[in-house]
C-alpha cells in the first residue's frame, strides 16, 4: 500500500460516509438508529477510532487509550458511555477536526512508513501499519454504512 492509494481510498470512503450523514441530516442524528445508539453516537464512535490513529501517527508508536486492552464490545460500550451525553454540534465538530488531523498526519508519512512496522515503536513485526490505520478509518465506515442506510430507508418509508 502506498501513501497516495491509501489517502485516495480514505477520501473516497469518507465521501460515502459524509454523503450518507448529509442525507440523514442533523435533525435525525439524535434518534436511535442502531439499538440505543443514535447517529450521533456512531459518529462519535468512528471519531474515537480515528483520533486514536492520529495519536499513533503523531507518536510513530502503537500508543493509545487503555480501552484498547478491553474486548471490542466493552471498548465500544465505554466509548458510547463517554459520548452519549455530548451535544451533537460538539461531536460533529470533533469528527471533522479529527479527520482533518488524520489527513494531515497521513501526508507526513512515506510509503515505507505505511508498510514497515519497525517505523512505529511497539508495533508487532507481523502487523502492517497501513492495515492498522485502515481498520480504524476507511475500513470502519463500511461497517456502519449498511446499518445506517437500512435505518434511514425505514425512516423514509414511514415518513
């Protein structure tokens, strides 16, 4: 994976994510969409993972929240609890800011940085940095798009 392909893929996936969020609209973002999670909660969740990648890129090390030590469901529940009472405007602003920071940090990488785990302190030798980063940004959006699309389609049918 080279840097240009990574960034191009990230921007394409983010465009799909942003287009869906625009279609949903802020007026519906506080409604439960997936279980008890609102669209706002899902945005905060994806931003949390991206913010963690910003810190990895800045430190050039496998660093981050203690929540990484928790099983996935527990981690996601904790992220939900941390963010559930935050105002929508704050979550949206943070998501935009974190994405901009992610892009900025990615621009500072070389192709080698993306493919050599030795360039990131404490990263296991069998891990590819680009895969770690991708799984927490552009591979993350498609995990939530289908459920949000289904919810939005159901909302549109009942409206």
